[in-house]
C-alpha cells in the first residue's frame, strides 16, 4: 500500500462526484446517514474557514482494451463529501444562527451577522461561492491492488473511539464549559484539577473515565442552580440532551456569581465532612442528594448538623443497602419503593429525582434530629418547607388552590407568639396572600387544619 498526501479543492471533489468518478463501496460502506442539521453545520464550518479532517480515497485505475480511466473510492469521508455535493446541487438552505434556535449555535456566533443565512448555494454572493469552491481539503490518496488492505484500513479508521457526548461538550465554547471542567476535572491540563469531592469521596477518576466525572458535575450543577433559582418542584431532566441544552443556554454563565461560589462552597463542605474514609464510595445519586441537602441546611440551621450528618448518611446508606437485599428476596420496604427503585427507572428525570429527594431529606432530617435553627424566631427552614410542601400536595390549605414554590409560606397553626413550636406538626403551607393574620382568622384556620388532617389521614413528622 502506498499513501500520498494531497490537497483538492471543494470544486474538484464536486466535479469528481458529478462525473461518477468518486463513490463509496456499498459492500462495506454505510449509506448516507447524516441529518440535514449535520450537513448544514458542515457547510457552515467550511464557510467560516474551519479546517476539515483528512478524507481517505482509494485511487483505482481501470482499463478495458485501449481504454483507461481513474476512479476514486471513498474510504473515509463519505458523509462530508455527500454534504458538500448536495449543497452545491441546491438540496438545502443553510441555518440562520440568530433565528434557527434549534441549531444551537454558541452566542458569539449567533450574535454575528451571517451573510449566508437561509441561503442555498446559488443564492449566496459570488465572492462567497467562489471562496467555498476554492476551499482546500486534505486528501490521503491510497494506492493498492489488494482490496483487503483497503477494507482493513477502513476498519482501522472506524475503530477509534469516537467522542462521547460529554467529551464533545468539553470542547464547546462558553463559561459553563470552563466551570464544569474546573469542578469535574481534566487532570491532564493543570488548570482543570477538579474538585476533590469527586476523586476522594466518590473515588472517581476523571483522567481516564472519558468525561463521566464532568458529566456528573454538570448534572449536579444543573440541579443545584435550578433548585436555587426556581425551587425543588421544578428540577430539570439531566439526560444527555438536557445537559447539552443547559450548556448552550448558559454560554454566558458567570463563574463568579453568588450561585457558582455557593456550589463550590457546598462541595468543600461535603468533602470536609466525609473525608475520614470510613464509608464506601458514594454513587452518583448519593452525591446529587447530598449536595442539594447541604445547600438547604447551610443557611437555616445551627452548625451542629455538620457533626451529625456523617452518621446520618451512614445510616441512610446502610438502610438503602439492606433494602436492595430485601428486594432481591421479594420484600420491598419503603427504602426501595420510595428511593431504591427510582435510582434504576427513569433516574435522570427531574420528577423522579424530586421524588427521591423528598424521601432522602425526610430520612436524613429524622436521623439528624433534633435540628436547631440559627435564629429561633425564623419560621421554617428549607428542609421543613420542602417536606410540608409535598406532603400537603402542593396546595394552599387556606384556599385549597394550587401553590407554586415561589408563592408559599409556612404558617404556624398554633401561633409562634403564643408558644407554637416551629415543627412540622405545627406547620401548614399557605399562599403568601392567604397567610392567616389576626386571632379570628388564625383560630378559624386551626379548626380547618385539624379537620383536613383528620380527613386526609396524613401523618406529618
């Protein structure tokens, strides 16, 4: 086999294809599989001057009698050649980065004027068209009479590991990308050491796990920022597509924002509290719920909870492990039905994560009790608010209407000023506008609450 490095222009490749001198071998090549979105992005890259990867061609000389011809069989690059050829034939118009949101261009591109937006090949201006046709494409020209060598080369070119979704996101522009690289870690680059919470507490290895640590970092960040901005009842999905959407929506993310600093401090706290190494490595769902819980505890509760959290976590992990054994023997306890099974079924859906977290914080609060507020005059902390909100069906118990997280308060059924405790037995979720005020309304609500509690048979911790 002989290989020669050459360069051909886009125009030359198009002419070879038009004259049936350039084709893929259907015996081992797949057909056209790129979507129109992929094809449009490829042409946009060419027009922006982005270099394309090498195309591999097998130079085949054929002769019949006194007639001879040269053919070129595509070994690698079929999808790129198809996109270039089809665009030159007018098969599709290009994206407008400003208007075609579904194409998900980064902000620095969508903010620029795009001369070829929504234009087909024959619609772009003559100068741009000529520049496109004159674009040089690197070619590796292969010559061999052994077709098995060509097939072996094809297999070897395809057998390299393609970038997975997270490795692709690692290459995207934007501040959120950089933020996740710094937290999740890419140790081969000194500026991305990663947070030790992942390497020491979860025993993850970002240098060899092909982005798994960074993906979990991104998932936790998505949940954390959404919880702080919109509340626990609106947690996002964290599947691959949702992660990519979040990256694109946060290209201008501020890594010095209060929420970003807060997340870093929560990771610090979690790592320091669990650094004694006396428990098995945490799993992804353990990490997710732990970080969200610590964030809820930091502001409202006296620091004694930090001394109790490791033992509470150990108890939770022990009971969860027992629930898996029980389930294998046909016994489904509450740890399995309310938590364990939801780590396996649709575990990356926001509503499922919410379901698990409600159980997690209830149990962790139980194991850490009694909890002490920093300010005894404060009404309720976020953990209590969360438990009551979901136990009471996301409804205001004054007007019986639906209640959003942003519009709730927790009312002391027995008034705080008259000695009513700040406890979940004495708390009721109400709209801010419905919050009972004055002794007459407070007493009337207390009667309604007692009747509601009896009728609904809800046992509030």
